[in-house]
């Protein structure tokens, strides 16, 4: 989503794009990046969780834990880093911006699971999920719900960040069928004339 908005605006491709439909995009940054980059060092998040989250992020995105590109990615995804992207990428008139947020639950959050169609964060994402959760922020395992809001906000999906793109399809979670979701999005945009 951030790349699409940057492409449309800062790189000048807005005349070739009619709609940008974002799911779980950190449009306002993520506290995960603040904690993993050391921008926030308030001690709320246990250092063991930080280590597990750093390893999880490295594993998911194929970036070595000591690699400079991990530090660069974290700096880009902090609220300040994303604010710089937003300043460089104002909305392009004529492009329809639409967004969704993912909302998942921890493995022991029974009430949350009950409220979100039994959605449970993928084990690989759980250390990352715990960071925004520690700050009281509902999230998809990486992006807080309120950070995903941009343009015509559609609401929350019962899914984690990896399931949003079909990276892992939960076998025990019928709450989110990524294929049907994306087909519906395409049909919606087509019906709007895009």
C-alpha cells in the first residue's frame, strides 16, 4: 500500500492508476518498528519479546537480524518514517483510495477470538503481535488497526498480516478467505467503473 501510494504520487504514475485498495497497510507507521528499532525504549515490552519479534520479522521478510536493511526497514516503518513517505506522497486527485485493517487475536485471548470469528494470530507473528497489544492497540500481528486507515476506510477484517495476502491460510480459521476477498474487491471496483 505504501509503495502503491508512493508510485502514484512521488514517482508520477498517478495518470495510470485509478484505484489503490490497501489491506493492512501501515499508513501511519507501526509501534512494532519503533520498538524493534529502539526508538521506543520505555520497558513496556519484555526484552525477550523484542528478541523474538526481531527474529520473526527477519524470518518473515528474509532479512538477517544484523543486516543493515533490517534497521532501514524498521526506520521506514516508524510513524516518523511513514510520515515522511506520506509527505512525499499526497493523494492524487482522481485516484480512489480504499483501506481495510486486519484484526487478529492472541492464542490465549478467548474473548477477542469470540468477537473475531475465532481468528488467532499465526505463531510466527505472535511475538510481533504482542508489541502493539502491550500498548493496548488491536492489530493484525504487525500493523495497528488505526494505522491502516486511509481514504475510504472499510473496517476490520478477521485476519492477521500474513493471511491478508494468503501467505498462510489458516486451516482452522474460516474467518478470512483471501481468494474470495480479493475477487470481491475486484468485482466491487469493476462495478464502480474502474
